[in-house]
């Protein structure tokens, strides 16, 4: 009975349950704007298991292994990209990710994550996939243990032809973070 009354009221007042086909639905007042759909290739990469790379990997796939962090005595030493090491920057070293890659590093022991830009080569110890700056080690809460299991999910990966490819991490972060990562990776 209530359903019939509601439908009758709707018909009399001219309301429709759905917007006409030529009119887009308007979100309710105060609702957050809808995020654009993530890149389909990034979503596909995010579903694949992490890899163990043995050479420079432009694929954008996740890598899993152990992370360590730079000692303070590396401050001001020249890195592989030519810049000087700054312990207060969100940077990392990787043996296999292209220089300029922006990636999300997640500490598997506690779930904390941080975004880094790969600016150096290393670590030179088997099983370690990334060395992070002390600032990032604080964000990951790994300083007490020194070495921790991580997943490194590339967000934006510079390609040999100069293009930027979205990686698995792009499916895990906000559209704004993807834009920022792409801009950061484009400025090597």
C-alpha cells in the first residue's frame, strides 16, 4: 500500500527514480566527487603477484623483499642520478626500478606505507629490494629493526622512450597521488 502511494505521489509530482538518459546524475549535496576509474593496466598489474627482478624492470609490477635504510654518514654523497643524498627526503635506492620511478613502499610487518622516488642504485645485499632514506624509515616505523619485509608498488615508471607508465601502485593510491607521482617521475 505504501509503495502504491509513493508511486502515485511520484507520478503526480513529476519525479522520476532515474535521471533521463540525456542528463547526468548529480551527486547529493555535500557528497565527495566521484574518483575517476583507475587505469585498467594499473589495476591489472596490481592483481599480479610481486616479482623478483634481476635487471632494470620497466613493467610496473610489484616487487617483494626486504628494505633497509641509509646510514646518516651517506648524507651529501652523490647518488646514481647525480643529486646529493638528503636524509630528510622521500627517496630510495633500487637495483631494478628505473631511476625516477615513484613507488609506494609498504612495511609488511605493520602495514605502514610511504611514497618514495628512486634516485639511487642499491642495496647491494641479496634479498633486499630497496634502501630508503631515514625520513622514510621513520614513516615505515622500521628504524628499530633496521631491515623489514616490504612490497614496493611502482606508481609511475619512466620508460626508455621518455614516456611515463602507470604501475601497480597507481591502482592503490588516489588520483591526486597518481598525478603527483607522474609529475615527480617526469622530472628526473
